[in-house]
C-alpha cells in the first residue's frame, strides 16, 4: 500500500512495480486514513512517519516516500519544503514560478539541482526499512513539456537531453529519483 494522497506518485510507483507479484494500492482506498503532518527534519523522518501511520491504520505493509528538490544556487532550497515552497495550499505552478523568480539572472552553470527521494517501508508488525535515490540535473530558465508533475517542466536531465516533463512516462520512470530509490527497495518489498 502506498501511503500518499498524491495520485501522480501512486501512478508512477504502480508502473515501476508492475513486474512484481504484488498489488499496489493507494491510501485513498482506505477511507478515514489520518492526515500526516510532514514536520520531520529529514526526508527519512517524513517518509517513515507516513509509512508508520498508514501501516498502523490499514494493518498492511506500507510504502511512503518523501521527495525534495535541492537547488545549488539556493543553498539546497526548497528541499523538504518542495511541495509547499510557495506557501500552504499552493499549486505545482505556484512553486515553479517562485523557483524561476528566485533564479532570475543565475547562469546555467550555477543552476545545478537534484531530486532526492527516500522510500520507507513499514510492516504492520513494526519492521521498518529505508532506501533512497537521487537524480542530478539543472533548473531551466523556462518551462518545457507537458508530462509529469511538480517541478518536471523546469528540471533538465542532461543524459536525456530534455526536461522530465518532455519525457514520456516510461522514459521518466526509467531514470527518475523515485525509480532509483524503488530499485534499491525491490528486495525489501518482496520480503514483505
């Protein structure tokens, strides 16, 4: 069970784990699941907090991720606050526009960035394990592409020669930070 209300994450995780003999369910399939305040000091703390909450509530093994975007020229911001960078209740577009405003005039060579993803797996019996992954790239000066979600239209992946939003879902799922973390978590998932 994937402990998130973000349908985009559930779709990506479901596609990336499609070859495993498991059923990937969304937390949305369990009405009344408690909201989890992501107030941890690290991605790991937030991912574990979400996975623990979901495993306790559903009685099923839970997988949760916490993902952030760290931009070199901004000293690692937005980091843990990537989803709410432009404030509570903001949209993906609000976050992108704030990021581009803050990077106005910053040359390409100083726009390095990385996506960080930490995956936590928690069993109802209390066994917890964590895996992580990252994707390095740079922030573009304008948006390009219509795929993906979040910061994908401004995150350029040098090895692909495109932004994440310009990649097909399959292409993105082969190179993303979430894929890299899930690849490390596969044996853990199969053991649960």
